[in-house]
């Protein structure tokens, strides 16, 4: 059964998918995507599949749920109406805070207790064809509750952004790299940093 959103909290300033924060009936806050350009189900499916696979592999992925955005809530919030949010089921990623802005200072990665999991993140992104995280620092957050930990978020770009739903789109393995991956190299630089992960 999906959790129900009971209150609109605010829209987020970043993201082409027009993300916004809602409060669930469990009292937790969730980030949901659903702007005028992204009201179809492909974004939600990509997010949910990536989340479930990440959980099964015990990766540092932000907690997620299926959340219902009721029409009654949309009717009370002009901002949701302006972005043409429609009632229905969405993927909701737990709003984690307080966080550090990685793009302002990449040295925070060196302080993360789980920085060695960067190799698993890179391998996972290649497996699910998530090219969007390579240099997009918005797709990785660091929480600062005591020790620092990085968390993977934002997987609407996984599976080639949902283009795999189109039977005519050619899917083929690709290698991609970027600033985020490079930031983890000092902490995963081994002869074969992926061997243990693959065996696991």
C-alpha cells in the first residue's frame, strides 16, 4: 500500500523535473518529481527500479517509497497546479538533512566514513546505465549527522532515462566518466577495485 502525502512543504530550486517536498502521513518528508514535462510513469519506474536494486545490493542509497499525491492536496496548492502535478502514485525519496553541498567543496568526500563504497556506486551506475551522476553533483549528497556519509539520490536518468521502454532505441553497454567518479579515485585506487564487489 502506498503512503499518502498530507501536506505540500515547498518546491526545490534545482532540477528540471520540478522536484518538490511533501510530508507523508508517517510524518517524514519526501522529495517527489513530477513537473509538466515528467508526469508520465517512466521517471517513477526508473527511480523505483534503481532504488530497489540499490537496496538489494546494500548500497548507500537514500530511502525511498511509493507515495500517493491525492487530488485534494493538489487542489489546495496553486504551485502544484501551476506545474501540472496530477494525482496518483509517485516515487518519493526521503528528504535527508542536514547535508553538505559537495559541489562547493569536494574534500568532504575524503571525510565520508563510507567513501570506499564509491567503487560500488560507479559499478552500479554502469550496470543500470545511469550516466547522469558522472558530473552532476546534485545526484549525490553528504549527510552530517555526526560522521559524514554520502548517499546516492536521483535515478531518473537510469536505464538511459527510460528510453529502454522504446523498442526501437538501441541499448548497448557504454563507459562513462566524470568529476564525481574522479573525486572517489584516491579512495578506491586498487589493482582491481571492482573485483570484490562483483564477487559479492
